[in-house]
């Protein structure tokens, strides 16, 4: 699946279906899981299909709250019994899929992702995957990693956390309502509705705030999603307190309106929609209307459509369908060695349905009804301990083993590179007599081979509230160089650092993630990010022009669209904006070295190399695909000030047929488009020559 990966992947999962539910609720489940399936299998066809999770949240909140109001938690025994039922219903199937997915990962996925996926499996087993993803979602580079085959467990984590807290809250509310009723307080009747409504309001307000300020994390955290579950609970509380007396035509109208709202969200929302926030009200209120209208009993409503037997069957197995479909989407291309075509997509759907039916038939239903588990809560919690313990321990031990293998590869790489001498990396292209065989930097080492600017915290990340800058080299160096741009400027720093080893120059960084240095607003999901990017650019240019620097090195990938600029004018306007940035420096008498952006591969190079025996260039791409337009380089070539020097290393990385992912035995990228620190250091002669040439343009 390809989703807004500058922003996080939007992967969703339903809750398990109860034994006896209304047909309209089951129909909603079927609709929601269908939307999610199409969204993941055919990206771009149903752009808002990720809202299926929001529909499931409302359904879960309604059913659980209805149950808790009918059978309130009055003490520890009731609470344990409630949790035991959730364990029997949810945990066994989830565990089977987690174990199968970890086994498939070890068999077929690249060794470079084994540690990360194994850690995700452990987090999913412990039902904290949503918080783990919230942390990594704010990492600019994490957005370009292979999607975890278990990241869809984030929504199950949200629900399990809800199931821990909600019965306590509802139980205390019911207890207080009973005491107030005994004292003749009329408000006691509406207390459950009021408390649940308050949760909706507070959580929704927080969701709107965090979606505006930190949308990547807001998508996953429990606090921004709690109101969706509570909205279903609000419907349950409202109809329990005072059952609605609506005519069939009114109920039918409400049900159709709700269904239309859900479908509108599925069709109209997309990856650029700030979510969850206010936008999540469309599918959630729609689902709440269908449930509140009791569509299965409203003549003229959508109840008949939702009650069709295939729809009911899909709703009944929706939990297992979702558990299986995402791992299949991630793993099957590696099993086949190619992207999923039409036939393979159909196969994934059929496999998801068959595995779901088998899981429900032989795992979900038998363990949910197993007499010993039903009679003895201790046995149920023993089952929970085994499921969670086995999965988490296997995941953590696998991660530990994989990380040890990575450390060995990382430790061995420098000696390999040193042994190759001047023939390592770009040196092999400069000297045709070089004969480097084998990988000097294994994929596991390359995947971790990032420039020091990452570990040193030199970045200013969305929402760009920081002003971080790092300095490398001696404070007494006769020359001071400022490096400006985004991550595609940061990956040049090893070459610049290597060039100043003798103390010739000091290098200071002004680096922004996913933000390139122009005096224009860029398009972001959050308005605060767009303004923050612009403000950070202004801070950087002001700091550089007033900082006494001898040279500015600028490089950037122009990967964000300019706001309010037509698509066919983006390149020209970006070039003009870069020209203005260059003029800011040249007008101040500062020479500028522009390093053209390097080629980018279609997928992660270390992952591709780590899938097994493969020709290195099979992980590359032709120049027409690998070389993206670079309006910054175009602006540099067009500059007439005499103070701007442009350089590129395309001839060292590409020939007429392919841009190479491995050069002189060195893996050139630690992902799909960022240079490894090792390869960047082999470009030191070209970068040093560019610096000397640019310094030579200074007047006097």
C-alpha cells in the first residue's frame, strides 16, 4: 500500500463481532471492512477508505456501553468477568495472526527489517502498538520504511486500552447514579449520558488540537480516538435512558442519511485530509445515526440491504478478515518477487476471506465458548498470559538476535572499506582499474549508516518549533561554511566533514526535515507546519547572512508542493523561489555552492539487497526515473551574480542505462534516496573541489 507516507500510513482494523448483533450493525461492519480492503488493495480508488476504523470504533463503543449499562460493573468480580469475555473474543485470533506474521517475516522479508518488525510484533502483543507508531510517525525517515505487516494492530491497541478504562468509568457512573436516585435527585437519570457526552467533548477537542499541531502522532494515539468510541457509547446511553419513539419514516431517513455520510467520507476524504480531528465526525456521526435509527427495523430504510446474507457473513468475519489482509499485502510481494498485479490482488482478497473463515471456525468461536474458559476466569487469564507471553518473548528475542547481527555487520564494514582503499565507493568509478568484488558494506550495516547529523539532533522537524544547529570542525578554522537545506543537504555532511579534517574549515548545519529553503508557504496537512517551515527558513537565512560565514552550501529535495500554485507551474515557481533564496546570500556578498540532488531509487536499497540473491542493479533505476527535477540546481545554473557555483555527482552514480545502488562495493543509500555516510565520504574530492571553486568566486 502507498499512503501519505510523509505523513504516516493509515492502516485500520475492526473490532471483533459479538455472537448476536443487529443486522444493521453487522452490515456496517461489512461496509467498513470492505472500504478498508479496497483502500489498501487499490490505493487511489477509495481515497477515504481508512475511515472504516472510525466506523468500527463507534460500533464497539455502542455495543460495549450497551452491555455495561445492562450489566453494570459492581465490583472486582464483574470487572474481571468483563475483561475475560474480551480476552476470549479478541486475543486468540490476534495471537495466531501475529505468530504467523512473524514467521513469514523471518522467511520472506528482508533481513534489514527483521528487528523492527519483531519489535512491532511484541508491541502489538502487548497492545501498545499505537503509541509505538505515534513515536515513529513523527520521524521523517520512518515514513519511507517498509510498512510493518502488523502496524494495523494500532487500532486494536486503542480498543483494548478503551476496554480497560471504560468499564471502570461506566461502573462508577452507574454507581453514582443509583446513589443519587435514592436521594431523589432527578439528574441521576441522565448522569451516564452526561458523563459519556463529556468524554466525547473533551477527547474531540484534544483530537482537533493535536491533529492541527502534530497530525502524524494524532492519527494513532488513544486520546484523539477515545471520543469516537465514546460517541457510540453516547448513543447507547441515550437510547437506554429514554428509548426513542420515532416513526419508521423518520428512522429510515436517519439511517439513509447516516449511511450516506459514511459513504461520503469513504469517497471524499483522502490522505491530505487532516485526520482524525473534525473530519472524523463525518463517518462517526454517520455510523451513530445508522445505529441510533435501528435501521434493521425501519421500513423503507437500508436495513434490507445491510441484512443480505453475504453482507452479514462478511460482517461476521470482519475481525479476522482485517487481521489477515494487511500482512498478506505486505508479505506476498516478497514471496512472489514482484508487485501485486490484478490476479495477485484477487488472490489476496480470497486468501484473506478463507483464512478469516478458518480462524473464526477453529480459533475464535471454539475458544470463546470453551466450557473451561467460560467457567473459570483463571483459565481465561492463563490463556491471555500464554498468548501475550509467547508472542512478546518471541518478538523481543528475535529483535535482539537481529540487532546483534546488525551490530556485527556495522562493526565489520569500516575494515572492509579501509581494505579497499581508494577503490571503495566512488573511487572505483574514478579509477577504471579498480576491481572491487562483493559488498563492502552489508545491507544491515547500510540501513544504519546515517550521517552524524541524525544522531546529533541537528534537525528542525515539523511543526518546526525548534532552532537546532550543529557545528563540526575546529572553532579556530580559517573558513566557516553553512550547510542549508533538508535531509538531502544533510546527507552531504560526511563529505564536508571529511574535507575539513585538516582544520581548513568549520561546518555549521541549518537543516529542516521535509522543508526546503524558499520564501514561500509549502503544502502540509497542518497549517502550523507550513508556517513553521517558512519561519525556520527565515531564521536560517538570517542566521547565515549575519553569521560571518565564508560560504553557503545548499542542497535540497523539492518534495513538498508549493501552496496555492497550479501543478503545471510548480517547477517554474519553485525555481524562481530558489533564485530569491540564492540572491539573499549573493546580495550579502556570500558565495554559494549548490549541490544538485542525487538520484533516488524506487524502493529501499538495503531492503532490496537483503531479500536474497539479487543482481545489485536490479535494485537501481534508469536515470529517467532516478533523477528527479531539481529547480534549485536550475536556479543556480541561471544565476548571473558570479557568486553561485553548481556541482553534481551524477556521472559517478549513473551511466546511460542505470543509476547504481551499489558503487565500488559500497551501498550508496541507507533507504531509497539518502546517501549512506560511507558512500558520501567517498565523494569528498568532488565536494572539496566544489568548495574551493566556490570560495574562489569571492571578490578580492
